[in-house]
C-alpha cells in the first residue's frame, strides 16, 4: 500500500502528538487540557475561516473537502494539541526572562512546523500569508489560550468547583 506524503505526514505527526500528550498531561488535570484544547479550536476555527475566505491560505489537501475549506488536521487537532502542551510545559514559577524565552521558542517551533507543512506537503499553501504572519498569530493564540485557561481555573478554584484529587 502506497501512502501519499500528506497521509504519511498525518500519521507520523499523530503518533508523536499522542505520545507527547500521554507523557506530559497529568491525568488529574484533564479538564484543563480539554478546556485549553476546545478554546484553541475556537480560535483556529475563526482565524481559519477568515484566512480561507480571503484567500490568504489555500488548503489543497483536505480531510473533509465538502465540509470545510480549512486544513482540518492542523487547525483542529495539531495546533490545539500544541496549545495544550504549551500550557502544561509553561514555566509558571520561573522569572519573566525564562518565560519570554519559552514563549518565543514555542512560537518559533509552531511556525517552523507550519512552514514545514507548507513546504513539504500539499496540505497548505501560503497565498497572501507568510511565516511571520503565522508567528504573530501563533503568539497571540497561545498566550490568549494560556491566559484564558489560567483565568478559568483560577475562578473555579475560588468557587471550589475544581477538585484535583
């Protein structure tokens, strides 16, 4: 059986992110992971619709071509998983300098991944978009998702709605 490079990319990336999720996300904090994942999906859905409708990005290989013009795999699975990993690996108790390095490093990693998808597969093509635009979008979305999840669970703890035991 011969796989296209797109299917092979999806399989390898899926195996890696599933392994990382099991390795990094604690079982007693799954609610945080799910909230972060779903919140990030809502951000990527909105941005993806805008990027697709205004022909900034073209998804030439789509998992559900009749349902969406977006790259479902990256926008609804991989980038939200990156956000969950970002949330759990974030150095909360370190100084601001270390946190800034982490934020920039993680955002650069996401941008390199997105550029690799554009360069080595047929899943995405930049039309009026660039790696720099993706970097800025990833930076805003990751920080927004981090802050939202922290805020939500801080409020839940204040109201004794979350039990981590």
